[in-house]
């Protein structure tokens, strides 16, 4: 009977029915939100619709829409499509302050057409040792999100005083409340501070604004040989940390770091040496540079090191340095200086010098080959030219004595039956007034010989040159 009465009450008063939780919408600052709110035939297209922000289930910040019309502000546009029975809402250039619960409502309905929970988070990127400053509207608590709903309180304040929560990391977080906004300040950020934070009310359960913080660490990488040296420089803001002691430590398991050498505050503590004498640290507070020198490196020195601020509350990393020490191949290589990876001036200089010498030697070799070929061709041409000239000279000289210097043999086939062959050898020479002149004679003019003999007649004439008695 009681169950029936409860069901009848819910049917008579629909507003008493439990409403579904609002849909979650998460956006980054600067993004755009699109929302479609459908409605049924019970909601007339002539009735006005509105998009509003709910505060304590009350509708504020109204933007109304009627049939076949729309209304827009600087960043919000609402439009009704009666044919599709949809109300469209667009919010552009979202800001973290826009976070909250919103609803589409109709003038003829006591319940909203649609509700959403909008979370616009602020994304912040920082380097280690930077300072984070965030304005939190209407907030009194700064907490770090853990899990889906839990938020661990980091700092809290009230309207009368400013105080830091004892659980704030190394007292690096502080709040300043001025009745309207709360200024959150986190100093000396570290990579472990990366996470999601809320500007919330005092209990930390009601989120007002979400901040997604990413902290990046500065890194360096070095390689060195055994028995070599290494010199590392780490920079910092001298206006903020000039008076703070610096340390050089080697990272151990987890997040701990074993201190090898430190400076002390004051001008007398700017330079110190480790107990074994192999590590030296020097702090230039005017330029904001810490220089660490490690000598006589050993293989076990390989690892991860920190340049860090050394305070009573602990170490705050400035830069992370990765060192790799390898076995020395020779004594000369073992004494060489270590250089950062990707920035090795000495090997690069040697390579450039080798390439330059190779190019120069190649050019010289090519020139030598070209010169040799040219000389060979020229010598060959000179030899051919000299041979031609010698032949021409010989030809000219022979013309002076015997013109062509050649012999002419004439054969006659007359009287083949008699078996006689007549060969004439002529040597033509220029007549000379001093020497005798000889000429060929015909066989008929020669003295007759007995038959059966083969007779050849030839007269050879040549000039007689006077003898050189002295020779």
C-alpha cells in the first residue's frame, strides 16, 4: 500500500523524480563546446528556450531563444531548430572560469532539457625551479587531485589571514586571499610536481577550477674516457637563488641523491673540493653559473647527477646530467677532455681537417695525371714530327746525289725462247763536271760472248769523294 502511494506521488509530481547526473564535458582553455538539447512534442516550438549556468540548482546567466530565431553574445550562441526539435548551443574561447554546471531549459517545463558538467582546465607548462602563479576565483583551497574524486589539500587560507598548509612540499606553496580571488604561488617547481590541481572550496571536495601542471627538467649528457676530466656548467636565476648553497650529487635508487660536494652561502664558500680531491664546485653568483669539474674519471662514475639547490628542507634539482665513462683505448685518449653528446668540437674539427686534406690531395692527384697525359701526348707528337723531318732531310739529301735514291729494275721478256733475261739497273745522278759519267748500254753494244752463257750487263756509276787524309 505504501509503495503504491509513493509511485502515485511521483507520477503526480514529476519534479520529485530523481534527475540523472549531468554529462561530463572536459575542455582545454581556448577550445569550443558544442551542445545539442533535444526536446519532445510536449515542448512547443513557440516556447522560448534558454541556456543557463546552475548555481545551487538555480539558473543564472540566461540566454534565450525563440522559434526561427537565435541569440548570441560575445562567446555564446543559442539557436532553436523546431523542425528537428533541437536547441543548439555553442560556447567559444572557453576559459577556466567557465567551469560549472549548465542546463538547457524550456519555459513550459519545470525540469531542464539537458544538463552538463563543464570542466575547463588551465594547462600550464613550466621548467624546474620556475614559479607557478594562478588566480583561483572564489576559492580558499589548493589541492592536488588523487584518483577520480579525491583531492589532497596542499594549502588553505581564510579571509582574515594567509597561511600555508603543513603538508605543502617544503613550504613551497602559499595562498593569498583577497575576498574575490585567491592567488596560488608554488616556488622552486620540480618534475615531481607534475599533476592535476584544483582551486576548490575549504573542504577540497567542490571544484571551482582545474589546473593541469607539467614541469620539465633540464638535462645534459656527457661522455668521457677513463682517467679523463669533465666540466659541467648549470645556470640559475641569480636574483632568486644567488644566496642559496649549491650541490653536486649522484642520483641513487628512487629520488634520493648522494651529495658529493657543496658550496656554502656567502662569498667565502663559492669554491670547494670533495674529500677525495676529484670533484670541484665553483659558484659564480654574479652570472648565475655553477661549474663542476670531475677529474681522473673511473668507470663507476657513470650515472645520473644533479646540479641542485642545497637547503635545510632538502635538494631542489636545477639540471640533470647523465655521464657515461668508457674504458680508455690509449693513454692519450684517456687524458682527453669529455664533451657533451651531440656537441663534440674536437672530433668534428678532426673530421673536417681530414675531409679538407682528402679533397686537396685528390685535386693535386688529378692535376698530376692531367699534366702527365699532356706531356706524353706532346712528346709523342714531337717524336713523330722529328721522324718526319729526318725522313724529309734524307729524301732531300738523296735527291742531291741520286734524286730519289732508288733503283729501278727493268725486266724484259724478249727472246724468251733463247732463255735470256735482260735487267737494267739505273742510278740517276746529277751530272758532275768533276766525275766521269756512266750510262747503261744495250746488249747489242756489248762484246759478244759464247753462246749458252747468261750474261747480264750493268753499269754502276757513283761519285768519288775526296779522301780526308787528316782523318
